[in-house]
């Protein structure tokens, strides 16, 4: 079976940093719960390794060999950890001369889940903000879960997802429901709004402001009900779902609702490429401030190959 034909997998990027080990732990547990293969990948970035501090061909070769040996050792150690944590888990490893972001994107297929640490040599910033060359930085084909620095153990019972009626939020809700179904969690659907004020807020009477707030609240209720009606199916209707609607900035609303959640899920409209995956969006704000794992659903991430 080649990579194109393999079943969906959870793909973890490792680089030896503590935050990458936290991402590996999350990926290992999730792959076990999903009943999927865990694919652990490491990118050597050999042009960088061999081109910065060496002059001769011999030195470049020796530097490359040393990097490959270290990479194999890192993958072996990571696989040993995963198999120890989940003895029945199917674990595969991949070492590539490319930079880590390119390796992850080349490995990923529709139906997979990419898991990375929020900082470190394989940082999510490198994946999300455009350090991958043009031919590898097309849109990510699957959800990307970003794991922050290790935090206190969280109860495994809540997935928070932001919805606004857009297709990107419907993608996010589908993933949140599927993840909750597998992990036996409840889903909290969050929708927020901000009432636009006139140039002179003092000119707005209390009654008028109250009417505006009531109107936005009704619209919020309709958005949540509409998205749920569109997305819930026979499989996910058993998931326990609640809704939080509030007048607030969407990033603040998600962070408040997801303060102790196992996972916050956000959609991204993107710009058709990795460079636009989270830049300048709600997902970027959540990623930069969240204290727990965040799943970003890029465009086309719920399609099938």
C-alpha cells in the first residue's frame, strides 16, 4: 500500500523539543482513541544543516550523516514512547531531508490529522506563516492540531467549537462532533457578536441599545440552530451539545468558553494556501493565546481524496 492508498492517520511532527514531546503525547493518545495509525515524522532541513557552518564537501557529508543519525535516534525514541503508551498502536516513522513543515504537508492526506507543538524547531508558525516553498505550501489537506506547552491535566469531557454560520465553521463543527464522539466528550458551541456603535455612542438611547442587543442575540440563536441542523447527522446526534452565546470578541469568547476544554476547534477561511491558513484570522488569535490544544480546520480539510 502506498501513501496515497493508506487509511487515515494521525501525523505528529517531532524535533526533540519539550513542546514537540507534548504534541507527540497528544497525537499518541488521539491515534489510539481514533483507532488510527500514528505516523511520526522528522524533517532534517539538510540544506540548512550542511550549509551554515561547513565549508568542504567532506564536512557537509559528515554534518549530513550526523543529522541523519540523530534523526533516526529521535524517531526510534519517539516510536518507543508511543508503543509503550499504546501497545496496540500501529506506529510508522518517516525521516526526510526537507524542513519539517514540508515533510508534514507531504505526508498528510485528506482524512488525516496533523499534530504539532506551538513552539520549537518544528513550530506551527513555520507551517502556518509561510516558510514552506511554493510547491509544498498549498493548502493543508486536513485538520491541524496545535499543542501548547504542557499544562495541568484537563478533564477529558469538553470540546469547544466556534460557529458563525460560515462554511469554515461548519467544517469546525463536524470535526468537533466527530472528535467528541470518539473521545466521549460533550461539545460546547460558541457564537458571539459585537454590537456596532455610532460615532457618538452617547446619542444612543438605552432603549435603542437594548433593541440592538436583542436583535443580535436573536440572530446568534438562529445561527447556532441553523448550523447544528445542517451538520448533525445520525452518528453525531448522540453527542451531548450545549451552546454559549455572548456579546464579545470571537477570540475572547472562545478562550473564555474553552478555558478548561480538552480542545478548542476553529475554522479558517484561509487564502487557498498554508500561508493564509491562520494569518489575520480568529484562529490566529486563539492559537496565540490558548493554553490548551487548538484544532484549525483549513479549507478543503473535510474533503476526501
